[in-house]
C-alpha cells in the first residue's frame, strides 16, 4: 500500500537547495525539525502548493500534484490539504462557526450543511458555545482550536501544522498540546508538524525527520533519535553532549589530545554521547573508580529547570548540570578552574 504522502521535494532558492525525500503513512504524524534556515518552511510551502518544485515529485493519496518533469502543478486550493498556522490566520470578520464552515463551503457544501459540520467540529474541540464569537473575542488557545477545526473540517488527506503552539503562553500551550494530541490520534490522513520545540515533536509525533542545510540528517522514532544523535544540532535538541572520534575497543579518541573511556567495545569511526547530568564537577582531581577526568574552565552558567547548566571549556567543550547547592559549594563562577568527571558506564558509544 502506497503512503499518503510520497514526495521528493527539491527546491532551489539562490545558493540554498532543499532536497528532502518524505513519506508519510495514513494516520502517521511526522515532525519536521531543524535549525533556522534548514528548509522547514520551504518544505511546508512546497507541500501546500505555495512553492512549486524545481525537481522531484509530490503525490498525495496516490494522486500526483507536482511533477516538474511533466509540467504538472496543482494550485493550493485544489490540493486535499488543511493548514494550521502559528498565528491562526482566522478571518477577523467571521465568527468561529463561519471560519470553520469556510472550507466545506469552498468544497461545494451548501451553507446549512457547512454550518452543521462547523458546529460539530467546534463541539469536538470544546468550543461549541463559542460559535458566534469573532476571533478577537477568543483567547490564543481558543483561536488555535478554531484553526484546527477549520483545517480538519475539509477532511484533508494531509494536515500541515506550522509551529501551531509557538504563539501560546506556557499554560495554554500545555492544554492545547494535549487537545491537539487527541485530535491527531483521530485523524485518518497524514500529518506533518513543523516545529522548533522538541517537546512538541516528542509528544505529538510518531516519527521525527531532522533537516539541516536542506537535507535529512536523521529520520526515525523518538527513542532511536534521542538515544543516538548524529549531529550537534540533534544532540542539543535532545539534551546530550556529543563527540565524534575513532574507537579502539573501549576508548574513543576525540582528537589528538583527548580520549574518552566508554562502556561499549567498538572499532572505527564512532560517536560518544552522555547527558549533562552525567558530568560531575570537583574542585580538585577526583580519586576513586575508573572514569574519564579532565581539567576544565567554566565558560558560563545559566538556569536549566531546577538546576544550573554549566558550560565548560577544556580539551572538549561540555555541558554539565549541577544543583544550585552544589554550584554554591563549589563557588562556580565564569573563569574558575574545575575538574570534570564522567564514568565510562554513563557514556553511550555507537558507530558513526
């Protein structure tokens, strides 16, 4: 059975090229993540029909909608898609019911049928008693739920979510994320979520596609990607320190000056990853069980949840998490020299 989305998105924009193979199955939610300028927005615009492909192809539910080699291109209004934007983009002059009814009306439903469908969707998203309110009378979370109802009311083959929670405050974001997760679980089509937020991706998506410089660098489920990041961006995304080097048994030489002891036995090019919580800081060189130890200098400190995230310079740059009490006891300030230690058993090594 062919996927709902079968695409190879190739778009040239000056010196930048997006070259993104993408397949999404029915009922699957895929999160597209990457740093600024990676090509996420270009990919979304290409799927929506706002940016024609320069090469490659795009088929939705087996129907070709963009094939440059055959001079085939389908405009946005004729693609079976629904879009939820970061800033809602509701029609300000229409109430919630008529905003949701707009899509079905454009697809040929009469006014009465479209409004019945809109009322049903507003009830599903918990806004049945807000149908006559204009967008300005809705909170940010309510407006985003109306936007979601509007997108789903056309029964789209592909639902595109463009940073749908980014404009919401923390509390509203939490509630709306839970609501969105429920509705995505009921959506029978394909969903692509474009986001910068790893938590949104981990909670909402079945699979993550990471893009950098217009190309896929990792593609897989959350457990696989968080366990084995393959680029610095992905490591930061999932909160790990990551190094690449040459393995020889239970050691990985990161550069000419520094070797890490690891639990796994490997040979050849390898990655080593460990969380900031695995890094212990000491005022003097520690004794005790075998472990990796090295001198470091504190480059910066910042709040990170209930702890402090300490950035260290030295033979390797590393992030360490310490409690405020430990930071006070060690008198951690930028420029202070410390010793860092990581047990080999707390590292994770895998082939590059």
